[in-house]
C-alpha cells in the first residue's frame, strides 16, 4: 500500500532477455544435426532443450522463467503423432478415402490438441517457484473455431443463391453483377471470420492463463482488429500498385530498347523484378507492421487483478531487423538463423512492460502437474501449427 494515499502500490517488473546468438547457435546446430541423424526422433528433445535455454534467459524482475517439461514424455507424444502422419502417407498411396477421413479426423481433433498443448506448456512453466496454469475448457477451445464454421455455411448459402439466380435466366449484366457481389461478399466474410477467429482464440488463450491467484483477461475488440486489417489491406494495395508501376516502366523501357536482345532482356526481367519488389514490400513492410501492431494490441489488452501489460513495439525497428536477418541468413546459407531468432526475440520482449499493483506476498505456487498432455504439444509442431506460445 502507498503510505500517503492508501492506494495499492504500483511498480514495474523489469523484463530482460539475456540470450546470445553464439550460445544459441551451439544449441541449434547440435539439435539440427541430431534431429537429421535420428530422422526426426530427436525433435522433442531438441524442443525441450531450446525452451529451457530461452526460458532461463527470460528474466522477469531479475528472476528467470523455467521450463520443466520431460522430453521423454514429449517423445511418447511425438511417436503417436509420427504414427498418425505415417498412416496418412500410406493411406494416401493405397486407400485415398481413408486419407481424407484421417484429415477430417485431425481437423476435428485439432482444437483439443491445441488446448492440450497449452495445458502442457503452462503447467511446465514456472517463475520464482510458482507454476503457471491454463484453465480453458475443452468446449471453449472448440467454440473459438465457430466463426470459420459460419463462413463455410455462408459460402454454401451464397452458392445456393447463385445457382438459383442462374436458373432464372438472368441477363448477362445481372449475372456479372451477381458474380462481383458474391466475390466481394466472400472476401468480406472471410476477412471478418478470420478476425473473429483470431480474437476468440486469443481471448480464450490469454483469458485462461493463470499464475498463483492471478487469472488472465484480454480486453480487445473486434473493431480494433478490423481497423488493423483495413490498414494492412491498404499496404497490400500500395505494394501491388508499386509492383505494377515497376513492371510497366520496365516494359516501356523494353519497348524503347534499340535492339531485340535488349528488348527481350527487359521483357523477361520486368515481371521478375516486379514480383521480387512486391514480395519485399510485403515481407519487410506489411509483415513487421501487422506483427508489431498485433503484439501491441494483444499484450496491452492483457491483464489480471494485479498485473498490467503494455507493449510498444516499433514496426520500423522490426522491419529493419527483419531485412537484416533475411540478408544475413541468405548470405550465410541459413547459418545466421539462430542469431536472427535471438535478436527478434529480444526486440519483441524489450517492447513489453509489466506493471504490478500491490505486493506478491499472497501469491502461492501450485503443485507440479502431471505431463499427460504432451501429445498435443508435439502435434502442433509436427503439422506446422503455431499455438502462439
């Protein structure tokens, strides 16, 4: 308590990331070699080693996080997932109908696997001896994906309306207008559905985080995401415009070339340079801008009864770092990647501030939890999904 006002005391918990690129490079190269030599069987051990290093170098109030996950438990889950992947591969060659059924089964199981991954990761994370927890329900995980189901139903409805309209023998102009309306409606629905799904996922995820008596909460509106999406759309259109202008200029230069050889060179080079420029603009402008703003929205809206988070990540700094990382990764044939990961993690963490209201005297740690949820943890990695942790 503040002795002068009687209000709860406020202070900031320093957040630091002390990892170095050279240290992580040694871990990364050993993990990579062992994973290749063991045909992927070392992957859960590599992941556990990587998480322990990154957690141990993430300091909150000068105290590191810790990861307690048992790699052997993760390995058993990994074997189950590898078996599922092998069944899909073999069925795709010999029984295609079964392969489709396996994909459908995985899609139906994915929310449960995602939740299981979150439970496993949080229960095996601690700070100052206090275990984290995840309180989200299984039903809540499935509820997060309802907007996409609504989008599928809307697409089916649009298709039925289009078919019915076509059977009426509408004039060509009306048919064109209908097609344009349906296309615009589809993209608008997909845009809103994607925003709603992401929002519901993050509300479920951050609202289920728990440490001691602190239960997470995410305060973010759909309007915040839609406004960000419209700005991102504007950047995309700008990139497309720049790409088209460059291609047009190069084609004009090709037409002005004095000989057929130069003209052929510019004609072939124009589209390639235009696409490279478009990709560069999207990668180094659109990506960092959207990534920085999403982090700010997400963590500035996350809080608990005593904790307040605030993020101010510079999109310009992230763009320059992304450009530098990609150039060095290309020059070093991929060997710079661990240095890039460390640098990006440090930039993102340094942008976050954690405020504490009151004192932590009443906080207590929960007993170490069982690790029966490792199948979901490894499932996300095997199929290339990022659960956002």
